[in-house]
C-alpha cells in the first residue's frame, strides 16, 4: 500500500471504503466540546445507536408479558442464548454448539479452569505470557493455590528475548516442548493487551497437544479484532469479553468457546447450574446434573436478557459488515497509522512502536513505548481530542477500529502527533 501523509489521500481512502457507512451507526464521545478521535475500542467500544432499540424492545417484553416472556413472544427468553450463536460462531471461527454467551470474562476463566486445569503430581505446569492482564494473573495464582500448589513452581512465564518487546513463536513452542509431560495447560492471551501482539494460536495449540496439554486462550483483545479459526486450530477452550472490540457496553456479557470434542463429555468436571442442565429436563426440577450438549453445558444461570439485547445489537452490525471485510480494512487502517507515526516521529526518539510490524501478528492496536515526555505526551494528545489509553509503566495504546474509525481520524491524529513531536523533541 502506498500511503501518503495528506488530507486528500485520507479523504480518498474514506470515499473508497465500503465500510465507511458504519461510522454513522455509532455515537462518538466529545472531548473539549468536539467529537473525539476515538482510538480506544480496545478498552471500551463505542455505543451502536441500535442498542437503545434493542434494550427498549426487551423492556417492553418485560412490561407486557412479565413472567410469560420466558416462553412467549418472538424473543422468548428461555431460548435467548441461541440468537447470538450464529454471530459468535462466525467471529470465533467455531460451530454454534461450541460457543455461548454467559457471565463475565474473569468468571468464565475460572469456570473453564475447573474443567481444564486438573493438575496431577506429574502434570501440573501452566505456561502464560509474562505480564499477562492482571485479572488473568490473579485467576491463575488463585487457581493454582486452590489445588494446594505453589504458583512459583507451577506457572511458567514467557518473557521476550533481551532487547525485544514481543514473543517469538519458536520460543513459545520451545518452552512447551521443554516442559513436556509436566505441562498441563497453556493459557495465554490471543492478543496481548500491552504489546498488541497476536499470538499464533494454531502453532501454540499444536505444540501443547503434542505434549498432552490443553491450550486455552483469553480473547479479550482478539474477539472482534483478529480473524479467528478456533475450531480449525483445534483450540480446547477460550473466553472473551464483549465490551472491547465487540461494542456491547461496559461490563457486558462474556462468552465461552469449548471445542466440540468435549461436547458430550459429562465426565469432565465442572461447576454446574440449572442453565447448563439439559433443556428438556430443566423444569422437572430433579436431582442429577445432565449437561447440555456443547458449550451450553457450561452455563450456570439464566441469561441476562438486557445484557444480551445490547450485545445482539452490536453483533448484528458485525454480521452486516462481514468479519473478513472488517479485517481487510483493519490491516489497511492500522497500516496507515503505523506509516504516519513512522513518518512523523522519525528519528525523534520520543516513541517506538512495540507492536509487531507484520499484520498477521497484530490486530488493530498499536502500542507506543514512550521514551521521552512520559504521560505528558498522552495528556497533550487527549487535550486535542485523541482518546487512546495510557498503560503503566510507559505505553500508549491506539486502536483504530475498522467499524467506526476513518482514515481521516488517523490523519487528524497525525497532525496532533506532529505538533507534540516538536513540543517534546
Ligand atoms: C479486559 C480484560 C479482562 C477484563 O476482565 P473482566 O472480567 O471482563 O473484567 C481480562 N483479561 C484480559 C486479557 C483483558 O484484556
């Protein structure tokens, strides 16, 4: 792609962009009275305008039908989880019976660990990337302690080589081989929240399986961002959140993926609740847990309908836009941001992009290591309307998302960057 640092180029790219019309379906926040340059979909996606209708519809169902809404009307709540399955399956690269929306991400991580981390005296180690998201670290630490083991002896953290910021697949695979039979589980991010690195989930899963370990991933930053093929990659399990790239609202519902080879394995330990119990038998209110087929068998509680309504409004937009189209634009848009940052910051030494250069090793986020100016650089950008985020100790994350960001957003940011480079030089 021959990018140019010019307004006319950015405008032309927007005109040619088949996804440009989706921008208008989202509500942009304001900073200092002007529409923000919103590059923070990695943390909280923008509100689709259709969310309000989706919520209103369920409020009306509730008002009109009250308890009858569980089994009556077009949206019968008893079957609500099924509505999101086609979109979730598409986004995850999975079969519909391998995915279900439920709970929140950290909760789901724990529930999946119950099933997929069952250490023995010989097979007990867990591989994770160093500097994993805190919730994932606390989850692993307390799961290991729950089994009476010592996290320091169990958890193997993968660190980049000296002088590097991201992990090499060959090093991940080598560590998996090294741990060998002792390895019980690889539990990594899909996309690392700090560096923006997209891991090779297929290669990692294959290596894990070769030593008889499970491979499960936290897709918080990959869901709705990277192209995923969880089923074909043979991934054992995964979970994600819906409020980052999936634009479903703060703290909204998470989901899980469990490979179909576990679909009919009632022997696999799990913490059960009535919503995972065989649908046909559920209201018999009898003893004896019979898990539903597939991922549904991991559900515990009856579905949060208002949460799902907001989630669905956003999933509908994903389906309309098409995930391959989104990914194509994403590669181009993030490439444009990368090009402009390199053009403008040049040899200034103020910042450095630590996210991999290869588009197949990243989603839409670029992580900028700030060498000079620290958080003042971030604050300066914010004053000019750029909403990204600052992550301690010294990274600014910028995520132009293909659904609602434009090439002009990236160009406008570049102008602000140019000013601040002069200021902090
Ligand atoms: C955002 C994020 C979380 C947040 O967990 P919640 O349970 O949704 O609060 C957890 N893990 C990772 C890797 C994340 O990026």
